[in-house]
């Protein structure tokens, strides 16, 4: 029985091995069939070979003719019809005005649907133009005097809101970014054909909300971006027509109304961007953030400075805090790191822009120095190379402004030297397209150059006119000391550059112009300092050896 049992176990083992080998052979065959190149069919002797397919290159002429001309054409057509409604529909009766306007838009939309059967893209462009024209007719029913048949502003806004919902619903069901873009873009711009009032800004806000639906729901980028540009453009048009906004109201009320709309725009686009930030391309997110900041900061600062210049610092401070909050939210939403860094960098830039509105002279340079230092040090905690770069840029602005300030200049320059060194120390530096080592080297070189310039200005400010070259030598000597203390080669290279400039000035200028006593002092001190630096280099070389 034992021999028979052992034989059965052996047969079972062999069967399992055979099954494993068969499975491996099948897997190997499938892999070979995937990797094997497709055989190239050779033409038979005496036959003509078929032409090889060559990838089609984009024809610029065809692209302009098919893509851009169609869009420019529908824009021109809708604007022309909008002007026709504005200037000539007042001659018609009430029913004729409404009927003719919607009949034109319905006819254009129907024509677009008919064209879409033969050419879907071109037909959708025309259909989107029909939707935009219907929106303009609805907008004109209350706002344009020649067509006005609705006196209630609330009713007009309800109708416009309903029509925006209709546009969004139709474009979403068609899954057509073309229809959404044409309809919303033209709707936003046709409102600019007449005077801009609070009613116009409310209507553009509703259209922008409709465009942001596509950003959140479908992750479309072009439609919301064009809406952002159109919304802020409408506000720019209003900014040069202040009298049309809330006529008769006090200046403060008009300013608060305008800033309220700007805050609403900023909040709408920021929320839409930060709802699902990881689903958007990084470039699109950065473009949204930058354009939103430019629109809010430039328009708001312009209007505040026109009405109440004393409140400009407070406004820019609020903008900086808003972008700081955006950085926090993007971090919590696990947005791409570049988006969080962009918010932080814009916070620092806005703070730097706010300083001249509150400070001047020495206080302004000190404020910029503190802002750059804080930005550079904060960048270490969040590991943001962009914020560190912005901090260094602000320090350079402070250094440039310090050249024109005489009182307290010595203290300011000492603070700038310390700030450059502290910002440069520690942390990682990354630049797109560059290895981390090269990015770190470039950043250190920039900071060392800033510290060197500040030292040269610092010592030069304390030296008599005839001993400028000696001041440069002393600055180079101090920069060597910084380089040896922090063990950073670029500070020593900057010191060598300053020393080279000092030697050139000594040979070309000072030898001929300096009095004998000053020549003696300059050359003796120069020789002593050069020997000390050389001795330090020699000791370091011996230690390494």
C-alpha cells in the first residue's frame, strides 16, 4: 500500500509540474507576440509599392481659416445684430421688439443645428452664437432703453439667471466646450456695448458662475479663463465711467459697491479653482491664480487710490491675507505644490507693494528688508523655492532704494547684509529644468552678490572721498570673512570680484590722483589684507592636505 501511495503522489507532482510549464509557455508566447515588431510588407517584384503614410503637419493657413475665422465671424455677426437691436428696435412696438429679437436668435440657433449635421464644429459655433444673441435680447429687455419692456430689475435678473442656467444645461448635455465658450464669451462681451452699471456687473457675475460650473464639473479650462478675462474687462470699462455706477450715491457707497463686486469675482474664481485642484493641469491653475490676483489687485488699488488714498495700505493688506488663506486652503486640499507656492509668493509680493502706501524714506527700506527676510525665512518651513526667490527679489529692491536714502543708511545696509546671508542659508532650491545642485548654486551666487553689493555700499558710505578704493578693499576683506565663516565658496568668489575691481581702480585712477599720504595708507593696508587672505587660503589648503 505504501508503494502504491508513493506512486500516486509522484504522478500528482508530475501533473502539477506539467501544468506549471504549460502556463509559463502560454505566458511567454503572449509576451513575445506583444513585443514582436509587425512585419513590414515588401512589395512584390514588378509591382508598385503603396505610398507610406506621413504624419500630417498643421497647415497654418487652414488652421486660421477654419478655427479663427469662424470664431471671429460669429463674434462680428452677434455684435452687429446687438447694435441693430440697440439702435433700431426702439421704432417697433413692444411685442415686435421681443418677438423680433428672439426670432433672430432662434433662427440663428436652428441654422447652427442644421449645419452641425454636416460639420459639427462649425455648426456648434453658430448655435452658440444663437444662444448668446438670445441672452443679449433678455439682457436688453430691461437695460437698453430702445428695447426695454421690463421695469422690474429683480424680474430681469431672474430671467437672466434662468437663461444662464439654460445655456449651462444645453452645453453640458451636448458636452460641447465650443457651445459653452461661444455663448458665455459673447454674452459677457455684449453687455459691454452699452453703459456699465450695477445691473451689468450682476449679469456678468451670473455668466461667470455659469462658466465656473464647467471648471468644477467638466474641468474645462478655456471657457472659465475667457470668462475671468471678460469679467475683469467689464470692470475696467466701468472703472473709467464711475458716474454711471449708482448715480447720485456718495463716493464711499460707489467704492464699496465696486470693491464688493471685485471681492465676489475673486471669491468665485478662487473657490472654483480650489474645489478639486488636483484635477486641473498645473499651468491652468497657475494662470487662473495669477490673472485673478492681477485683476483684483490692479483694479482695487486703482479705485481705492482714486477715492481714498489713505486706505490703499489696508486694501493691499487684505489682498495679501486673502492669498495667504488661499495657500492654506490649497495645502489642505492637497493641491499641486506649485499652486500653494504661487499663493505664498503672491502674498509676499502684495505685502511688498503695500509698503509704499504706508511708509517712506528709511522706514520704507526697513519695511522692504523685513518683508524680504520674513519671506525668505518662511520659505524654509514650507520648502518653497518660489517664495525664497521672491524674498531675495524684495531684498534687492530694498538695496536699490537704499542708494537714495542718506539718514540711517548705515544701519539699513548692515541689516541687508545680514538678511541676504540668512535667506541664503539652508533649505532646498529647485528650479524647473535645472538639477537641484545647479539651482542651489545659482541661488547662492545671487545672494552672495547681494551681500557683496550691500557691503560695498556700507563701507563706501563711511569712507572719505579719497579712500573709496580702500573702502572696497575692506568690503572684500569682510566678505572673505563671511565666506570663511559660513564655509560658502560663492561669498569668497564675490570677495575676489570686489577685490579685482578695487585693484583696477587703484592702478587706473588712484595712483595718479591720490595725495602721497593716502597712497601710502592705501597700499600698506591693501598689502596687509591681501597677505591675511592669502595666509587663510594657505592654512585651509594645508588642513585639507
